[in-house]
C-alpha cells in the first residue's frame, strides 16, 4: 500500500475512534446531571486519545514536555469554563460562547508564546483554579431536563473532535511538543456540550455543567502533572496509564466527597 494511502487510512481511523469515544462520553454526561456531566467532560476523553496517538509517533521526552504545555493551557481552560458560566446566566449562546472564545484565544496565544516549565505551570493553575472555584460555586446546582436527541447532535460532536485530532496528528512533528500539548487539550468537549445544550435546556443549566467542570479541571491538572513526572522515568505508556488513573481517581473522590456531605 502506498505510504500516502497508509497515512490517510491511519489518520481517518484515529479521527473516527476519538470522535466515537467523545460522543459516547458526552451523551453519558448529559444524562447524569451537572456534577457528573462536568466531571466526565473533563476526563481525558479528548486529550487522552490525542496523547496516545502522539505516543505512537514520539518518544517519552516529547510526551513529558507536551504535558507541561497541557498543564499550562489547563489554566486557560478553567478560564474558558468560568467565563462561559458567568456569561450564560443572561446571554445568548452566540454572545456567551463568542466572548468566551475571544478571551480563551487571547490567553492561549499568550501561553503559547512562553516556554513553560513545571513550576510556573503549576502556579498559574493554582491561582486560576482558586479564583474560578470561588466564582462559580453558587452556580453549580441547576436541574438538567431530559433531552430528545437528534442526529445533528452527534455530527457536531464527532466533527469537532475529529477535526482537532486530524490537525494534531498531521502537524505534531512540525509544531513540536509544546504546541502539540496545547492543541491536545483544546476545549473541544466543553465546546461540544455547550453547543448542544445551551439552546435546548437554557444557559443556566448548561452553565451548571461548566461550573462543575471547573472542579473537574483540577483533576485534569493533576493528570498532566502525573504524566510529566512519570513519562520519562517509567516510560510513556506507563505514564499515560498513571495519568488516566489519577484523573479518574480525582472524579471518583469528588463524587464520594459530595455524597458524604463534604463541600468541595
């Protein structure tokens, strides 16, 4: 088989697998309410497959370096969730998401202009999460109505995710580990949930999912940290497995804490 055809088949397969994974996960999130929805949305259901595909083509050092950039952009994703949550209380989908992306893009470009090391990336996450959790705490608890779904819901989600994975896999060698790490955590899952829910259930219930996603993004930050610390000494595959376990463990711990009446 010609090399170009092999690449095309591989790329399409990667895009389809990741899109199917994200669609399945987000449908589950929508049925479970704002808390579980926000936590599921911030599991590495988009970034995880992207990193697996990167690991197939790059060494452990590339993955470790990329995870620092992912950690830095995680703070910007916190800003994304917080900004939308606040705007969606009174604004339309177009205004809320448009302004959110304008702010996210400006901050992401700033982050991308810096060669991040671990300490500054951790510091920006600590500050952003501390402020973000305080701002959205009163907005987390809004009932979520049951939805009738249409084929377009799945097409939007699959298209968004597949596009990001396609760009990431195609250009990762050219753009390097830091830019790849940034692209791997593009808020595609958060965006797809907003696009599907806002006009169907309203801004406030959708904002409640994003408000709980801020809490979930704290776990994703720990996931990135775990990947950075383990990818080189233990190998990239062990690092990815540990990072996934950390992310899932955080979400489970939050659920148990809520059931036990502990405020988080």
